C-alpha cells in the first residue's frame, strides 16, 4: 500500500530526537524519503541508523538552522544524497527560553529568535526555489501552544512562537499561487527532553500538567507526527495558513 507521503522528500529540522525524530519516522513509514538536519551529531547518527535499519531512504546532515551558510550547505548536501530536491519541509528545531525581561541580554534574546523564528525562514528560503519550480510543496512549522497562551517564566518564547505562526500566514499567502501550502502545528505538553527541561525550570509544572488535560494525559511525539504528516500530505490539499493544535484540548479550557 503506498503511504500518504510516497514520492515526497521530507526534510525535518531538529530530527535527532523528540518530536522531530517521530516526524521523520512517521514520514518514512508513509513512504517518504527523509532528510534529517540537527546540530547534535551523535544523536543524529543514532536516529539515522535506526531509520536505515527500518528500511527507510534517509540522508542526514549536521547543521545549524541559525546559520545561513550552514543551512544552504546542508540543504544542498541532503538533496544531492537523496537525488531529488526537498518537497516537504518540517521546521521543527526549537528551544525554550526562561529569561527575565529586565535582565535578559540582547544576545540571549537573539539566540531565542534565531532558533525559534529566523531559522525556520532560513530553511524555507533554501528549499522554496525548488518547490516553486516544481509547483509543488508543503511546509509545516512546529510552533507551540505558547503561540496563543503562555506560562509565567518563559519570556520571550511565546513571542517567538507567535511570530512563527504569523510567518506561517505570510508565507502561505505568498506561495499559494505556486501550489505550495504552509501550515503550523502547535503542540501542548509533549513527552520529550524539552518538556523535562520545562518541568525542571518551572516549579510545580509537572504536577499541574498531569491534571489539566481534558483528554487526561500528556501527548507523545507520535501524536504530533500524525498531524504533521496529514498536513504535509495530499489529504490536506485545501488546508493552508492554519495553526493546528495538538494539545489534548488544553487550549480550549477556561477553568
Ligand atoms: P527537543 O529539544 O527534544 O528537540 C529539539 C531538536 O532541535 C534537538 O534535537 C536539537 O538539537 C534541535 N535543534 C535545536 N537548535 C537547533 C539548531 N540551531 N539547528 C539545528 N537543530 C537544532 O525538543 P522537542 O520537544 O522535540 O521540540 C520540537 C519542537 O516542538 C520545538 O520547536 C519546540 O519548541 C516545539 N514544542 C515542543 C513542546 C513539548 O512539549 N515538547 C510543546 C510545544 C512546542
């Protein structure tokens, strides 16, 4: 049975672990060739080997999404290794921030926006020319529940992720005439290393998180991967500029 993403070449940033790893795995199960990009060389090698063992067509590049030369090099290297240009981009790499607005340095501010916002644009800029030429492509930006709601102590993560949703809308309008769709996915609490970091940083967050979900549990990386692969596929042919929540209902809750 051909999968939902057969014939696609799916680039996932931040693919070495967590949600990115699950997206790459699901995309491969759906028949895609997968291109992995991450700064973590060792974990990237492990994830690549696991995907290869499962029979996936996979290529990996160590690269930093905040550095335009690194992005350009990695995208060219990955397309060459897979023999075809990227047709689906999943901008997943991201990081949390726990700064105090009165004490944060400009360098710290820039480092958050570089990873959580500028990097997504840099990778999109590198893959879009081939998508435009082919008149075919999809981009999925992994934003966050923080694009709409937030938590004290996470300045300025919400601003960067809200910016990513705004960029999703801008890009969706600009590339729609070329047959390219751009959507965002906003996860809530998803069990990854990043969530463990959040629980360690925000007192009481772990206990609260376990009780507030209408669906009664924290999400898994696979929960997010399912929605991302749907949005990247032809099944979502009439969906663009949207921000899909994958949060167990947390974002609809008032009390
Ligand atoms: P994670 O920290 O487990 O994985 C993120 C990956 O991105 C890592 O492999 C890391 O090396 C990579 N990365 C970071 N900076 C990079 C850079 N400059 N260049 C290339 N790769 C880089 O995080 P997780 O939980 O898998 O998060 C994935 C995405 O989902 C992030 O954008 C995050 O903000 C978002 N998210 C996660 C939630 C959660 O509860 N886990 C909730 C809402 C959003």
